[in-house]
C-alpha cells in the first residue's frame, strides 16, 4: 500500500513535468515563429524600401524626361508600378494571414496547456484525498495486525507452558513407576505426589479452559477484523471509483507521452541506423576498393607467373634444340663410323678371299712360298694399320662418351634450374596463401561486423518487445489496482454521503476528458502510421543485411573456387615437375648405361639398339614436352578466363547492388519528406517561403523587372 501511495504521488509529479515540457516546447515554437516573422518582416521592409526607391527614381526620371518621353511610355510604367503594388499587397495579405494562423495556433496551444494544468491540479487534489483515506485504512490494518501478533505470542507462550507440564507429568509417571516397588516408605511420597498430581490436573484444566477462552476470543476478533477489513475495502472501492477514470485518463496521457517519446527515440534510432548503414556502405566500398587492389596484385602476380612460364618454355625449347643438335652430331658420327666399319668388313672379306687363293696357290705352287710370305707380312702390316684405325675409332667413341657425360651434366643443370623453378613456385604458393589468409581475415571481419549489426538489431527488437511486455504488465497491474481501489471507493461511498456531489462534478470533467482522449486517440493513430512506416524501414534494413550476407557467402564461394583452382594448378605443376625429373633421371640412367657399355666395348648390334633407343627416347621426350606445354597453356588460359569472367560478373553485380541501394535511399528520403509534408504542412510552407530569395532589380528604368 505504501508503494501504491508513492506511485500515486509520483504520477502527478510526472504530469507536472510533462506539462512544463509542453510549455517549454510551446515557448520554443513561439520564439522560432517570432524569429521567422521578424526575419520575414525585415525582408519585406527591405523590399518595400527598395521599391520605394525605385518608384522615386522612376518619378524623378519621369519628371526630367517629360519633354522626351511620350504619354504611352508613362502609362506603361504606371501600369507596371500598379501591378507590382498589387503583387506586393497580395504577398502582404498572405503573410498577415499566415501570421494570424500562427497566432491562433499559439493561443490554442496556450489554452490547452492551461486546461491541462487545471486538470492536473484537480487530479492532484483527488489523489491526495484518496491517499489520505488509504493511509487511514492502512493505519487501522496495522493496528489490527499488531493485536493479532500479540495474541499469537500469548498463545505460543501458553503452548510452551503446556509442553513443559506434559514433560513434568511424564517424569512424575516414571518416578511413580519406580517408587511402586518401594514399600511403606514411599507411601507418604506417593500421597504427596498424588496431591501434586491433583494440583497439576487442576492447573491443566484451568489452562485448557483458558486456551478455549482464548480461542473463542481469537475467533470473535477474527470475525470483527473481517468485518472491519470489509468496511475498509468498501470505503476504498467507493473512494477510488471516482479516481479510476482519472487514472485511466492519466494513464492514457502517459501512454501518449511515452509513445511520443518512443517515436522520437525510434526516429533517432532510425537516423543512427541510417548513419551506420551509410558508414557500412562506405566501409564496403573501401573493402571493394581493397579487393580490387588485391585482384590487381593477383593479376600482376599471374602475369609474372605467365612471364616466368614463357621464359621457362623458351629455355626448355633452347635446351631441346641444343640437345637435338648434339644428338644429330652423334648420329652423324655414328653413321660415319658405320660406313668405315662396312668398308673395313669389305676389305677383310677381300683379304680372306685373297688368302684362300694364296692357300690354293701355296698348295699348287710351293715354290712361290717366300714371295707369299713377304706378301703376308705386307698384309699383316695392313692389318696392323687397320687395327690402329680401329683403336683411333675407339678413342673417338671415348670422346663421344665424354660428350654424353657433358650432356648429363647439362641435364643436371636443367634439373637444378627446375628445382629453382620449383622453389620459385613454392614461394608463389606461399604468397598466394598469405593473400588468401588476408582475404579470409577481411571476410571474417566483415562477417563479424554483420553479425554484430544483426545482434544489435535483435537486441533492439528484443528491447522493444520487452518494453511492450512491461507496458502490458503495468497495464495489468494498474487494472488490478484500479479494481482494488474501486472496491475501497465503494466502501467509502457507503461511509461518506458527500462523495456523490463530487462524482457529478467529476462526470462533467470526465466528458471533457473523453474529448481529450478522442484527440489523443487520433494522435495515436497518426503515431501508429508512422510506426508502420518505421517498421517498413527496419524491414528494408534487414533485407539489406540479408543481401549483404548472401554476397558475403558468394564471395566465400568464389574465394574457395579460386583456392581450388590455385591448388589444382600447383598440383599439376608439381606433377609435371616430377614427371620431368623422372624423365631426366631416366636419361641420366641411359647415359650412364651408354658410358658403361662404351667402356666395355659394346658390339655393333648393341650399339645399334642403343642408338635406336636413344632416338626413340628423344622423339618421345619431344612429343611429351610438346603435349605438356600445349595442355598446360590451354588449361592455364581457360582457368584465367573463367576467373576473369567470375570477377567481371561479380563487379557487375556489386555495381547493380550499389545502384539499387542508391535508388532505395532516394525512395526513403522521398517518403520521409512526404511524411513531413503531411504532418506539418504549415512549417514546410514557411520554410519554402523563407528559402525563396527575390531577384535584385535592374537599375535601368526601362527594364522589365518582376519579383520572383
């Protein structure tokens, strides 16, 4: 009850504060209107002074040029002057009408404030009276509760005494049981104990009778308390039946004021949201610029990679050409050695035939043995020369093996270069990973910002819903309190007969309050319309946030596709490098085999087989390199084209989205301007008239000048 009294005492203070705020606002509006009126009056005075000066100049000019000018020009000038005077008179009339309207509006506002002040004073007086009656009822209730607490303490004390007596009886019964076995010595004690028991029984009967009397008194006191409380409740209901309507009116006025404050808060929040949205758009624009820069950097890196690939291809082609030239030389040397060996074979065959003829001649002609021996010596000398030639050819083959070793060293150099290139590719991969990490960080930051914005919006929506729930709970509490106060006012009406006269007066006031409530309901409808508009704005902002989230997801998907393409390129390059290394290893093994076989004097058939294997390997390597280069270039071009197409489509989407946002902002600004025009058209007209600036008149008297 004390809390209710404090709340009731605080309500008129809040109403007085609201009335003071309304007065301050009315005074501020009056000062602003006075300033506008003073400024417009000063402008009109200046314009009138300028026109008077012009008229004087025209009069002077007409007086000086009476002899020169004709009557037609004078009439034209007079007509123009009359038209200008009419225009200025019309402007003055419109301005005076607007001033009169503003003055009437200010007077109506002052009257409303005075009426509200009177009503608040009457409400305060009624609240004070009801508060005094409620305080008196609370005092009676507090006295009754004190009496009840005293009776309860006394009953508790009696119950404790009874418990102690029961304990004593139990102890005595135990002693009596123990003393029965004793003989005649304990008879006297038993008699005394019986006396004590009789006394105790008497006291217990007295205590039971006292308890019954106390219970009957408590019941009678409870009935009397119920009757008193019923009377108090009836008084309170009768006293507060009159105040229920006043409370409803005050609550409605408070609700309207709260709605106005909430609407102002919503307007400020919407402004803040619009500013945050603009800042977010700016941040997104900056992010887009940074992404474009990063894309440019990636494109530069890709161009550098392409340049490096072209360089590597040129180096591979040059090395292939050098290897081909060396292999051609080797083939030529091998063909020359084969021709020489074929000639040697022909010579040996002829020599064998000649030896056969010589053997036949030796068998036929023994006399010619000496001559034949000399010829044989000559032939052996020729054979030694042939062997020396074969030894020289063997030396040439050793030189060829040295050339093959040099080719192996060249291949090792190529392997080292390939390893350096692989290191460069690894560095590029690391750079790409760093770029991807930075882009992921940026996307995470964007997501966090979007999540924070969404969480802020959700908290605001929850706060609004919580405020609505609190308002509903307050309405329920106030309804319950009003019902309780109605019951109390009814009881007071039975006790006091003078309240009926006051009720009649309050009925007249309630009719006034009903009119005020109708006006407030109209204002509430307008505020609800504005709230619907603000809800639409909030929905638009939520839609924007959803679009931003979708675009962030598309960016994530595109970045993942970029990562996959880069990883695929890296894996392909690594596989190709491994294949080249395996091929180089195979060539090195073939060269080592050639060296070993050349060192162990390989036969002709094996040499031919090795030569054929070398030719096949060279052709296979050339074809494989050509295929690899063609496939790698085609894949690289296709992937780059797809990436560029994705980026172009993404940039077009972003541009369209920015254009849509610009169009939506223009629409929102038009809607806000339309709301302002519908809410306060007089202020808009005054602002338009204040923003208008009249043109400066020309100094020539014959110029056709009209005010803007």
